[in-house]
């Protein structure tokens, strides 16, 4: 079984959700997120939906120091406040 990797990265215009290894077509794609947390939240939601369908999915954020795995727990603490 392959793992679906969802990548949140900044493309210069805003935060986008993509799959690693695919070019981001910024001209015809959806409008980028202005807030990093909103993009991460939506990516985590997509991963949960994929898991509900039986797929294995993980979310990564591209930072200046590379990719970092994002866990649902990281965001849930933020949502409580």
C-alpha cells in the first residue's frame, strides 16, 4: 500500500496544498491560502478523509529547513484556544 503524501508549501504568492513531485500550476490552480494554519488544517482534513476511505495519508509542511511531518494533535491543541 502506498502512502499519499500531502505537501503544504509557500509558492511566493501564498500557501498551497500539493503532492510532492508535482509542479504547482499557479495560473489555473485555486487561489492560495493567505494563512499557513488554514492550509495545514485543510490538508489534515483531506488526510482524514483519505484514511476514512482506507488509504494511508500524511501531511508535510515545507519549511526553510526541509519537510516536517504534521500530526493531527499539533493542530488540535491550537484549535482548543
